[in-house]
C-alpha cells in the first residue's frame, strides 16, 4: 500500500476516539489514537478507511441513533479530528452507513488488540 504521505504531500495528524458497546455479550471497547504515534501500516490503513468512508462529509444529525433498533444492537461513538476538521457521531447498528462499516470494523479490531 502506498503511504498517504506521498499522495497528499503533507500528512496531518488525525486524532481518533472510538468506543463501542452492546451486543449479546454487553461488549465495551475503546480505541484512542493519534495517527502520528501509530505504526506506518496501521496509520495508512486507518487514514485510507477514513477517506473511503467519506465520514467528514456526513451529517451527524441525519445519522443519529435509532430508538431501540433491536435489543442487542451495537452502539458506536466516533470522533475524528484532523487539522481544522472535526466530526463526532453517535450511532447504533441500524444507523451506520455502509461506507462507514469497514472503518468501524477495523477500529473495533484495534480496540480488541487485533492487528496492531
């Protein structure tokens, strides 16, 4: 995978705050990172997933959590900050756009200590 440094010229630090909870087992996970402190492979993968998801173009008020979509739904909190851009989302499984699912899945893996 080509480094995003080469693609964008200069790479900005991105702060990632992710939490998920719920599911059948009452899972509670968190992952907090500064992309400047991550291994290059993980950093590039996350930045690519963020870009591909279009998360900074999403309207948080249109993605709000659904009223009890189903009893064991996963709930997600995602906050991203890069340069002057910031977004915070609070969603459950029913409200997650397809384009955001790969990013949430990877962050959940990282929160579980997989693939660091």
